[in-house]
């Protein structure tokens, strides 16, 4: 599309921006064509926007941050296209981000969307088929430009209508980072976050805990998810698990996350972890929580010790013998099986 003076009309694009090298290069390629570009980063309890904020500041690009926890969590429980190696539903997650970005584009009059995705860089979520699927699922097929691999992908609407010069887009594909490193030098990009880093849903241990939470609770709260990030997690029975602090910092975090509904157990006479029983716990669960607490505390292992249970401002106590090491190991949620650990 040409302006009256014969030059390309200056288009404006908003894109998913992680702060990684590929997303910075995508921005630079479009800025090279004189386009106005802004970034969009998303936040949930599973990933934040710190890297995006840092990189956006470094390249002096406006960045919008959207917390879409509620929609993301609803999708995460049953992603239409399933999970990756761990609990990462990358296809559905990307589609949801692009759907949100598309709504913004349509509502605010942006010309098109862009991402820093590279064809074939990730085995499941960045195949040609997945990129097409994500675009279709988002509802904005045709408006999503991937500047790094555009020459290998079908022409998009902004290329067709002349807002973007297709000849100046790239044909990068695969896992090699050589061309991106060269482009980083060309554009003098000095710092960027590592590719794919920072999403807890790709972490095997966190994923194992999350899977356990979903199987025990239909509607976990944000607090329940925050708890997954701290301590050791042990499942006592179908209804209750316990969370054991591993050091003073974790004990403080666990106390800080406790509500009036939760029980907190410790052994006051010796250095001891804080053990939380989310959702108060029945008598048997509290007894086991006290035994596990005694096991991880400095209390002698061959005599019963006094454990204190706090809940909603009330205190009770019970006598508990430290649980056996082998028994404690059987309760651990975060121990992925060997197969899962490799997966
Ligand atoms: S790695 Fe995490 S943030 Fe990225 S697409 Fe997958 S689930 Fe979403």
C-alpha cells in the first residue's frame, strides 16, 4: 500500500514479546522497515514478564503487560491440544496469547500482530502445522506475521496489502542459533533472556506437583498454585497433602501463604520446619504432619516430642514420633518417576 508521496504507508504492529533474542530480532526487522512497533507480554503465576520488561527497556520499545491468569488457568486444566513434555500446553497457550493480542489489535486499530517464532525451532509447537493451527485457533489467521521465518510461511495480509515488504523478511528455520547470533551483532543487541526460559510449566518437578493438585482439587486457587513453588510436597491421602519448609526463608513464605483455614505444624523446642496442611486437615492428617515435621526437625528420632498445631489463631498440641525415612519418601509428590524425569 502506497501513500500519496509514493512511499510505503507507515503501519503499526503489536507483537508477543518475551524478551528473548528472537523476539528482539522480530522487532528490529519491522523497525528497519519503518514500522511503529510495540510489545505485549503476558503474566500468570507460571511465568512473568521481567525478561520482557528488561529487554523492552534496553531497546527502548513500549511494552504492554497483561495478566491473563484466569483465562490461562481455565485453559490449562484441559488444553485442547494437550501438554508438551511436562504440563506446558504450548499450542493452546500461544493461541490464547494471540487471541488476546488480536482483540487488542482489533479494538485499538493496530494493523497486524507479530511474533519471534522460528519455524522448526521447537519440535511440537513450532512446526509449520502448529504455527498454522495456532494462528487459526487465535481467530486472527492472516494477521500474524513471523518476521524471522516469514519467507517459509504463507503470505500474510500485511504483506499482501503492502504494509510490510516481504522481500525484507527472513527465512530462518531450525534449532541452530547461528543466524540469530549474527543478527544480534548486526543490531548491536547485547543482552537478552535465554530462549524458552522462565516458564514453570516446562519444569518436571513443578509439573508433577501441578498434576497432583489438579487431580486432588477441581478449582485450585492462586494461593494453591503459589504454594507449589515452595517447600517439599507430600501427599498424605486423597484429600490432604502437606507442605514442608526446607529453610527459614521457605518457612516464612509458607506462613505468609497460610489462611485461617490452614493448619501449621511445628516442633517448638528444637529447630523445626513449618509444615502446612492446606485446608486444615483431619486428625489423622495432622498426626502424620506432626510425624513428618519431627522427622525433618532436629528432635530426637526415638522419642515422642510435642508438636504444636496452629489454625485461625488457635493452638493445640500433640505428641508425635518422627516418621520413618522410607515412609516419608513414599509420600513425596515431587519425585517424578525415572520415565517422567526423562520425558
Ligand atoms: S513455554 Fe509456557 S509460556 Fe511458553 S507457550 Fe509454553 S506454556 Fe506458554
